[in-house]
């Protein structure tokens, strides 16, 4: 059946993260979700895709997290 999207019960429901029409997490330019301090990347953010996208997005999300926590990134 392939990827059906993130499981909506459990932590996602408990956090109250807003999902888009496809059931993935919309994020801002720093990869932060609708809840400050909660980030998403890869399949969670863009849906089923190539692993190279997930790696690239993981790195960008790490940058966003660094900015959020430290105020800067290198």
C-alpha cells in the first residue's frame, strides 16, 4: 500500500500539530510546525519521497532547530 502518511493517533494528536490535506505537517522556512519548538522533515513534512530529500530536509531542520535553540547556526 505504500506510505499512508504519519500515524495521527498518539503523539501527533496529543501535541495538536496541524496537518495539511495530505496528512503531513506544514512547516515554516525553519521547518517548525504549527507548534513552536516542534519540527518536521522528510516524509513527515513532504509525504513519501526519495531518501535524499529526507537527508537534505533533516539537515535543514537541524539548522532550524539550532536557530531556535541558540539564536544562530554555523
